[in-house]
C-alpha cells in the first residue's frame, strides 16, 4: 500500500499575496519557510535557479516560469512577484564559476535580477516586483532600479 496522509485542506479560493520564483536548492528551504511566514497566501514556483530562467533569452524554461507567474496573476489576482537567486547556485555553475569571490557573484546575480525585472515588466503590467538574494547567512532585498 502507498503512502497516505490525512489532512483537511481549505477549499476556499484566495487572493495570493505574491507569486514567488524560488530555487529548488534544499539548502534554502528552511530560509524560504522563515521568509514566507509573513504572507497568508502564496503561489510558489520552485525551479532550478529561481529567477535565472527569466533573465535568459527565449527558452522553454523561461516560458514555463513566465506561464506560472501569469497563471498566478490570472487565477489568484496576484499583485506582487518575488524573485529569488542565491549564492553557490548549481544552475549558474556554483560559486566556483566566480572564483569563490562573493562580491563578484553577488554583482552578477544583481544584474540577472535586473534583467528578469525588465523582462517581467514587459510581459505583465501593473505588477510589483521584489528581488531577493540568499546566502548562507540570510536573505537580502536587492534593489533593481
């Protein structure tokens, strides 16, 4: 017999406080849990690299992440998007690609987030976007303008 978990989930529709594009690296799952406590209802898109797909050119990955965000906006009236990237991300090749230079790596991720924000602003009007960078000491807001 397979696994069975009994749990009473709400069947009420909701308005999402945000749609979060977060990396699926499990080292940051506890941080995500702590960060997301401030919200009531969220739509979470967990993919390798988090916001990375939105910063690249046309690709199936970018289409998928954008489609999930647009579905959140359409289905749950989401007005805010949160984009996450993190230090030592395997989708970028890890910190070794940046010669383990944390400042260089953070600068790269900040530039990627700015590109992702510009792309989303072209695709979705009237949306607020918050960018965050995670490292092994916490989560930090990244200004992109």
